[in-house]
């Protein structure tokens, strides 16, 4: 069958045209689906580019005299803790105190049955008396033998035998005396006295019990609570200042005792450890308190404030201005063009709502104390009026 060549060419032209129209229409649809390109605008919260300024509160950076005050959590420790144990074995006849009682050094706490040891002492004294008589007789025989030997009436060998017997008996006397002294010492151990003044703990034995020499469990424990210590840690970077200030005079330590009405007791720094804890970069110190009213108890946790010397030219900001990042602490500093700069700082110490800055700020600058969550470096800000102001913007508005 013959096909018209002209007709085939016309059909091909129509198909090519239809394909071109379809491609153009598809491109137009793709462009309408894409968002229109926009000019980069300001960051949320008032960044660069003329956006709305973020409202913030600011405070001036001050230079003033500040006491170097450290705050820590301390643990109350007895100035001495003594476990009372018996040095002999015997039956407990009497307990001379009640649990939790304050005792003085020398007070008799326990009385053990002394009859077995008294019998041993009597026996040792009797043996000493017998050997003393024998030694005296041997010495007398030796004296007579020496007189006879001088006259040539006895041989020298007999005199030497008597001398040896007398010397042996003198040694026996020394052993007898040691036995008597040991029995007397054991007799003293039947009365167990308090070696230090303090408060007794729980009584672990009772009257009638058999007490064994140097038993593992103590009979009672005495904690000396007046005076008493409070142990706490301070940053190692303050060690040099701590030692310098302590050399100038006693450093005050305040301990706040928790309770319905917190009570503050005052003592003095008495001990600085000989090494720094490498894990925490702190050093352990102790405050000593008279504790005459027994406000502090061993094992108690207290809030401690250590007062060091004054820092005459400290750079001070409100603690609320401090911010934390992965690189460390920083503050937002208000600049003259009403933008903020993120400035890294090094903190010397913090005392409640006030922070002393070691480096990073100078006096007469202003730092943001409220509204930091909306800020980025370079953001525009508007300073809110200070609380209590009646009219007009705050300085720097």
C-alpha cells in the first residue's frame, strides 16, 4: 500500500510541536511551584538588618572593694573520736554512764570483775616474798663464805657456787617483781576511764556481759564535740591567698545550721590540707568551732561561709548576667550602637547575687541581666526602664 510522503512529513511536524508545547507548560508549572527568592532578613529577636530590637535589662560593670567570700557545703566532724575497748577479759559489773551522756576525761565508764586478777596479784606477791627471803639467805651465805675464804678455811669453788646461787635468786626476784607489776596493771584495767571529754554514743554491752580483751566491737564510742570541726573544700586557685590571709590573722568561718530557724555559728579556719585533690582541683580545709551550746553535731551538713581579706578593686557584675556555653562562661555587653557583644569572662568568685570577674570586663561597661534568651551576637536591643523608675528610658536607651 502506497503512503503519501507529504502526509507523513506533516504528521511529524505536528508531533514535534505538541512536544515543545508540553515542555514549555511543564517548565512554567515548576517555576510557579518554587518559592520566590527572598532577601536575607534579620535573625529572630532583633539581629542585624534593621529588625525589631529585643527588650533587655542591663546593669553597669562596677569597680569596688569586695570581701573575698567563699560559700561551700561542709561536714561536721568531731575533733576526736575514741572507740573504748577493754584490755582484759572479764565480766562487766557496772556501767558508769548513760547513752548520750557528756563525760569528762578520767570518768570511770566501766567496772570489770577484779577478783580473778586480785587473786593473781596476791599469788605473785607471795612468790616475791618467798624468793626475797631465799635471796637474802643466799646473800648471807655468800658473805660468810668470803670471810672463810679469806682465812683459807674453805675452797674457792664453794665460794663461787654460793655466788652463783645468790645471783640466780636476784634474777628470780626481778622476774617476780615484773609479775607483780603486771598483775597490778591488769587490776587497774578493771576500771575503764574516759581518755577524752566528749559525748558517749550507743552502749554496745550491758551489765553482766563477758567482755573480751581487745574485742573487735567497741564497748562505746566517745565523740569530742567541744571544740568541733567543719570540713569543706575551696578552689585550689585560692590556696596562695588563703595561706597569705591566714598568716595575717585568724580567718572567720560561719556555719549555718539547718532548721526551722537557721542558726549561724562562728569559728575560725584551723587546718589546710597538705595536698590538692587533682580530681576536683580543690583543697580540703577545716574550721574550728567552740560549740559550747552543742549546735553542731558530727555527721551534720552545714552551709559554710569563709571570709577572706578585702579585694580593693574588684570588677563586679550581677550574677544574673552570666551565661554558659561550651566554651565557658560569657556575658552580653551593650555597645554604643545599641547592639550586644558576646564577651567571654573568667569568674573569680560568686557571692550570692554578685559575681567578681577576674578578666574580660572593665568598669563603666554595661552587661545584659535579663532577656538573654532572645539575643545573638550583634543583635539590636532596647533597654527596658529600670524597676522603680518613674519616667524616661534607662541609660543607654
